[in-house]
């Protein structure tokens, strides 16, 4: 199925969770609680159709065709 | 090395932490990160500045980006203050703050709601709205505001954790254009006042502290200096010097000269 990630089209597996998407994009393995399994802080957040999804809910949130996802992190600025 | 004498490092002579939301910040210099050409250079400048708190923007994650700013701050033991830079509306600022809280695991936020890209001045109406919403959602709001004593008090009354009046517009390096207003804001505030934006060089930061500000926040003055690390160090000392001068109490300004040497006992020449 197709979603929009950070403004660009992206294909993900049917019914993929936010955890799966974040893990795929960041290249980090994630536990069910949304924390990185390497022990380092992940430092990213997700808005799903303009609603912020706490990382504890990533695992239980399935993406649907046409969804809009913003994945953000800290960068230089301000 | 002989075993008889071991020099112990001198204890900090006078701890003068800035306490915000129960957290003691050792340095009264809050750093921004915008404008640095490289992450390595930025790290060196931050370390040289001695900062304990540094603000970062939130943007779309890019796998191509090398290195993590967040990890850099974590590695240097610098607390992170996410900001809402680039937000023009209360709605965007609130969403950005929510994302920052999730990503960086802090409820501190530097609230920046600007009116337009030309002036980068805060939009007072949206700022007040966003402050109210964020305070209600449990955020500790560091409100970037105009040098307006009335607005600063409004933000404090809405529950802002700190008010951050600008010295002059972001990135201009024009220094503090209205010192009188900054003094007025300080004299009426019951929350920390942080001079934010417009700082050009070390003396501007010293002046901010002399006016009674609790801290200074700056980015461009360091990140775009010819030698960012050296400028970071200059600001470290400037903030300390200004704070000491404020506490020491300056002499009053006078119209006429006042001799510091006694006239009595002078030699007389015939």
C-alpha cells in the first residue's frame, strides 16, 4: 500500500505498524515500547494524519493506504 | 609525581546556577544551534561556551543526514531545549512542541511563533494562544517574545516558565535596541527573563546581564563568527562578567567629573 512519508510517496507492507516504518527508515531495531534496542535514544517523533502518536502506541497503530506520516527529529536551528 | 602533595582542583568559587523548573543550570548562557556549517564545529563551539542548555529545531527526519545533533548534546551532557522555530500559527507550534516532547523526552519548549519571514518578529496574538494551550498540556514554556513589558507579563500570567524578550530581530546582531524595556520586563517579572535574539558580540551579552536578565540565548553570534569556538568562550566570560557587575552594583551615572584622588597633600611647585 502507499502512504506519504514526510511529503513523499512511499510503499509499505499492508497493515504495517508505525514501529515497522520507523525502524525501516531509521535503520534502528525497535522494541514494542518504541525504544531503540541498541540502548541509545531514538530522538524521533511521529505525527500520523496530523496527530502526534506517542511511541508507546506505535506498535499498536497500523498504517492504512493513503495515510500521511511525518517523522521528525532534532536538527540545527533556533 | 611525589605522593606527599596532591593538588585538589579548586571548588567552583561561587555557584551561581540558574534554576528553572527545579533544574539547576550551571551556565547562564543558553545556546542556539542555527547557522553552524558543521556538526563538529558546532560541538566545539558549544563546549567552549560552557553552555548547559541548548535549543534545537524539529524537522523532517532525513536518513542522508550524517550524525545526530541530539546525540551530540547527550554526549556532552547538555540539556536540550526544543524550539518551534519556523511556526507561524499557534496550531503549528503546539503540534511541533508535541512532536518535540515525544522525540526528545522533555516537556521544556522554546515557543517561537513568528509573524513573517522578513522580520521574524513574534506574532503576539498567536504567541499568547500557543502559550495558553501548551501550559494546559503540561509544557514548560520558554516564550520568545517582543521586548514588550505588557506582553511579557501576560505570558507570565498565562503560566510561562520563562520569558525571553528579543534584543533585536533574529540574526541581525544589532544588540539590545531597547534596554529600558528589557529593564522594565526584568523589574516586573517573577519568572526568569532570558534575553533572546539580536546579540552580536560579547558586550551585548554582558549588557543583557547588567540589565538584570537571568540568562542570555544566542546562536548566530557564535555559529557565524569567524572563529565560533573562540566566540563561544568569549560569551561564556561575558555572561559571567555581566552577572557579577549586576550583583556588584554599578556606580551612578553623573553629569560631571568626580575626582577619585584627594586634592589635599599635593606637592606645590613654585
